[in-house]
C-alpha cells in the first residue's frame, strides 16, 4: 500500500481523468478501505483542493474548479508532448513569452530520462523564422472570455496604414490561422461581421454590456475567405479534378479555400495580386483543372502555356 503522501498524489492524478468516480472505484484503485479514502478526500479539501462529493447510489467524487492548481502527473509520452507543444508555442505568433516561462518551469522538474528526450528534441528542431507579430496571452484571454461570456468589447484597431480607430464589437470566435490569430466579431458601429487581427488590437477592455448573437458566421470559413481572397484584387474560382483532401494538403488555409464537389473533384477559391501568380500556382498543383472565373486568368493560362512551350522547344534544340 502506498504511504499517505504518495497516495494523495495518486488520488489527485486520478480525480481529473473522469467526470466522476464512485467511492468503491477509487478505493480499489488506491488499494485502501472506504474509510481511508474518505479521510484522504478530507485531507485534500483541507489543502485547498475542491473535491466535490455527490451522495446516493449514482453519486461519487469529482474534482471541481478552485483556487489551487492540482499537480499534473503526466506519463512520459504526455510530458514530452507538452514540452514539444510549449516549445512550438514559444516560437509562434501566440503568447510566446508565457509559453517560454511555462516551458522553463516544466523542464526544471523533468526526470533525467525525460530531460534527455526534451534536449534531443530541442537540438534536432530548427524553427523557421517567420516574423509574424506576437500576441500577448492576456489579450487572447480577454478575447476568449468575452467570446464565451458574450460581452461587448471596446478596443483600438490599427489598420494597414497604421491609423488606429475605435471599435465596439460583439466577439464570436478566435481563429488561429497559420502564424496569426484572428477575432471574428460583429462590428456594432458598422453593423457587419468583421475579422480583426489580434496583434493589431490595442487597449482591449470589456464595455460592460452583454449581447445576443445575431446570425453568426462559420468562424473558420469566414476567416479563410477573409485572408485568402478578400484582400486581393484578383479572385479566382477553379474546379480542380482531384479529391478535396489531396488538394487541401497542397494548399495551406492562408492561401485558398478547398470545397469538395464530388469524390474526385473540388472547388478552389483563391486570390492574388495578379492573374499570373494564380496561373503559376495552379500549374504547380499538378492536377487537371478548369478555371471558372475570372476571364483574365484563362487568358493568363495561354500566356504561361506559350512561355513554357517556347522554353521547352529551346531546351530541346540546345540538347540536340
């Protein structure tokens, strides 16, 4: 049988793994009597852990929310996965500083065998410099809580020209798209749904009023359209003769929206500054396709085909 301290830690590790445990189940897992289990539960409560009990046949114990964070007792693979996730977050556009602080704390308490695995990951992993602006954890937290609690937000929003305008919005969802975070919200002054880059939000605060959502959009699709086609003067609709999952693996969410049409075809929505850029990227996909719009893109395909054909002829002649 485990001693009292080890048993309490084991009990703390078991409680969060289920919505509820019956007394006999916990007693069996800990190899103790029901009386000892009740005494251990009382001890955890004295230490500040909010262990809740429900009486009756269907009752049991569960860990509630409280002011004290229970220790996280992780399996080896779980601990390494957390280290890898924190290391990725520490180099991303999200709350990098907070992630780095959490990572430092975790690595200090890792057993030697896990420190070696974590060190191997650190030495073998090379981050690709991105240059995406970071977003503070406190900003993301305010945005997320306002979405959940349906509270109007007020903030300054910095546009592409650097000018800051005041906004009052009804937040709906946070979307993480590649290197950036976006807030999907209804702009109360403009009476329209908008996307807001979280790194451009300044002095965010609650406006002190709630709201009822009005016809909210699909947040992921809304952001995908906003970052792949809306910012560009040339927008294209292309029928690609390949399965949607195959094309989606080639087109990142920040470059295009892929919608399945049938088992072997899909619709690609994308945008760029010129038709030539789109024509080149379509050719690089390596799948048959049909341009539905715009007409300028169809003409650009002919220009690209002529250019490639001329290059091919010249290369064959040089080889001969």
